[in-house]
């Protein structure tokens, strides 16, 4: 059988910057890589290449995906200035890479600040952009402004909820460009067998005690002191007897300070663990067996519902984010957090939340995205908005 004519394939470039977005993109990248109509190009940058944050680019190699083009851009910094300079370095590297690559379409996901760099470069090079996870609200983080900026720069939109798709159209985007796909992260729940609790214990090298609390907490990037809420959360956690398992925060301004605070907490409190990086299947299994997920991660409003796990959404980072009733919003005060923890840790609450449907879809987002990418117009027809269809 002869080799396919690659010149007739649609060249799709996908940018991934961290463990967080790769966990969502994993099955989409897999299906694009093995699809006869696509020539997949992967670009990895930012925290993916940082040993301090687990060198998560190795996850791509483990999944046997095509070799990624890597762009070193993350400054070893814990400041907002470092974040801004990282954007500049990324833009320089991406200008060269995308100029050589000239894909038919550049696919970006979510709301990480690093995504502003590839979007800006693609805009100047007249490369159409497809954006996943637009139309949502996270009022307490710069992510909200980043997401909205990406929406207006993009030419195709894949929304994770029906409300989000309506919000994108309300922003002036033409309805034919907007697809309700659901969240890609739920595809992993449907398509990946999760390891057992004992397998997770072996991977982590620790015993998981009954009713452990999983904590995933990131800097609040809209606050001048982006770790101001962390001390309140840790104060509440000292008041519960449960085993506590922390996972590293995102690589944002203040992340190193949060890590130092957690390490100090861990040194003074028994039955506390801290892990730098987990593959998504291990993380989802760890989440599924937890009595509670506490923090301010998007995982708390997306995957937790499908797994029936109680979640405390602490502080302002995810303020305004759509979620099911297994998620309880709580202000970042230690007394309020402690009261909420005690409420959701009660068996009555957990038993009451298993019936909720997930507004983020059914785990078939990859199929919907690929159907659109197969048939959408390319070139000027896609690039210039406002043309009659």
C-alpha cells in the first residue's frame, strides 16, 4: 500500500504549554495524529519544559505522539514581570516556528496567559485559529481576559457548555463558527481505564487513607498578592483530621511561594503529601477516591461532577464559572472554608450529588471537534469574519 499524499492533508498545529492543557488535549492529539486527513504538528512550550514543574513534556513521548517542536520560554521567576517576559520570549520563538510551519489552522485551548503568544503570532501571519473552551467565566483571574481575547482572535470556537456557546455568539462571533463540543477532559474519563486505588498508591509511593482530601490550589493572578488566600485555606486544613494530598500549582506568579507554604505545612502536619506532577489517569483515579477536592482549579468544576466527588471552590479564582451542585463556592476565609469542609465531608452530602448531570458534556468532545476540522473552510473564507455563508 503506497504512502498517503501528505500534501492533501490539512496541517493542524496544536500548542500545549503544561500538564493542565495536555490532560484535555490528549485524546484529540491522538486522534488527529492517526487520522488520514490531518498532518498534526505539536508545539510544546512554557512549563512543559521546566524540570521544576515536572518536565511534563515527557507525557507526549509516553503517549507515542509525533515529536513536538519545543520552545524554551519560561523564565525561572515567581513574579508578574517574569510572566510578561515569558510572553515576549515565547512570541519570538513562535514567530520563527509558525513561519516555517505555516499550518492551515492553529488550535489553542483554554485561557493560560502563554496562549496569547501563539494567537498574536498567528494573527500577524494570517493563520486561522481554532479555540477550545471559550465563553466561560473566571472573574478572579487574568485567565478571564485571556480567554475573551482568544475568542475574538479565533475563527472557530469549541465551547464546553451550551451557555458558553451562547456567550461566544453574544460576543459577536458568527453562529456557524461556534460548536458545542463539551469538555475534552471528560473524554479521558470515557476512554482511559483508570488505575485502581492500589495501583495509584504504588505509583505515588504512599498509602491513601480513608476519606483523604485532595487539594489543588493555584495563585490568584488578579490579586496584587496572588497568594493572599492560601494562608486562609491552610489554616482551615489544620482543623480537620483527614489525610491531605497536595498537587503542585500552575507556574504563575506566586506559585513558588505557595509551594513553600505547603512544604512548611507538610513539615508540621502528619499524613500530608505533596506531588509535583501526575499523569491524568493517575490524577483522575486519585480524585475519584477522594472524600473532597478543595482548591480553585478548573478540575473542581469539570471532572469532579462526572466522578461524583464533592468540591469546594475556594476564593475568587473561578468566580462565575458554571458548575453542578456537587461544587460549593466558598469565600477564602478559614472559618467559612472549615464550615464548608465539614458539611461536604458528611456522607449525606456525597450521597446526594451522584445524580447530577455534568454541564460540560458526555466525553465525546474529540469526535465533535474532528468532524468540524474535517469540513470547515480554510484560507480566506475562514480567516475573514463577517462574510455570508
